[in-house]
């Protein structure tokens, strides 16, 4: 029985200690090694900040990478993206990157645009023909 309790406590202690204890966004640091490893640097004001090509998440609590940036988990990527092979952020299926890779838009957005654009163009052409005659 004592062995089981010891083993359980050892497992729990290992799990807690193995978590990344480095600083998150806007937390104190002295060197870059004090900040989380992916997407952060230690700024002059001694706080962890987002590297170029990474931005603060919607909650403002962590840095997330644009399309093509380094990642280890999906949470390291912008909304609409995932971490492909635990290496680089890529847009999810049916999502498309913007030209600068800063956003991933769903196909619904593009389809809605396409659905509205064609009738709008046709209306413009027809109204010009009607009113110019």
C-alpha cells in the first residue's frame, strides 16, 4: 500500500514539475529563456512580448503565430489555424489564409462574398443600361 501511495505522489509531482513554468505574455523576465519558447522574447521593459509574426490572442494572455509560423500545439496558432505536424501553423480545412497570412477565413465568408458580388455586378450593369437609354 505504501508503495502505491509513493508511486502516485511521484507521478503527480512529476506532472506538475514538467509543466512549462516560463513566463507568459506581459509577465516579468530577465532573459529570453525566462519566456515561453514559441513566439516570445524578453523586451527592454523586462516583460515577455510577442515576436514579430506572432500576436496576442483574443484573450490577450498568450502569443499566437500567423500562418507559416512555428508551433508545437494548435493553441500556438491564430484563430482558424492548427499546428500542422507540430511544426507550422496552417489554416484549417475550408479556411483560407489572407495574403499576408495574418488571418484564416472560412469558406462561408468567401462564398457569401461570391454570392453577393455577382448579383451586385449584374444589378449595376443592368441599371446602367436601363437608365442610360
